[in-house]
C-alpha cells in the first residue's frame, strides 16, 4: 500500500512539473497573463519547449492558448516561421492576449507574411485593451512619422489618441 501511495505522489508531481515546464521554458515578457518568469529569446531551448508544451496540452486544456503560444516560441527559435505564425494565429483565435500582440507584430513587421499596418494597428489596440501594455510600443511605431498616414488619420485612431506615445 505504501509503494502505491509513493507511486501516485511521484506520478502527480511529475505531471504537475511537466505541465508547468511549458511556462518555465517559454514564458514571454510581453505576456500580461504569464505565470512564470520570462525567458529571453536567445535562452529558449526550442526542442525542450515544444515537447513540454505538447505534454502540457495533453494534460491541461484550460491553459491551451498559452501553451500553444509558448510552443510557437519554440518553433520561432528553430526558424520555422510558418509553424510559428500558425500557432500564433491559433492562440489568438482562442483569445489569448499575448498572441494577439504577437500576431499584430507579425503583420507590422511583414516577416513571412504580407505587411499590413491597418491589421497590425487593430490587433495592437485589441492587445492593449486586454492588458498587454507592450502593444503601446507597436502603436507608437505605427503612429510615428515613418508611418505618417497612420499618425494623421482620425479614422484609424478610432478616438484613441491617448495611446500615441510619440
């Protein structure tokens, strides 16, 4: 009986550790809902992160959107941009605010996708409204002189001039 109890404790402890490994290995600084300390991009261990997130997705559907976004970071670190973008879109579709910010950044930069400042602005605003304050940096870049069509258009600002950080 004692051995069965020990085996159960070890099993549950292992499952809990693997579940949170996804967060520990891939937490993002721009994630207002992060549950672990952020990991610098250069320090991401992509294969370990992807594997940990896949295990976490099997065990914990309640945090699915966050784990998918973390897994996207693993793909990003491996240079697999199409998988990265697909995962970001998937996490965004599930309503995860940091994924909305990441997708806005994808459209803003136009790396491996068509650059779309209007879509980037819309998504940065959504992310900002959900507490991702890093989105203000994206909005600032959009509204800068370099993108003057955005800084002068009242329609694109949607009455949110207070977010402009010039």
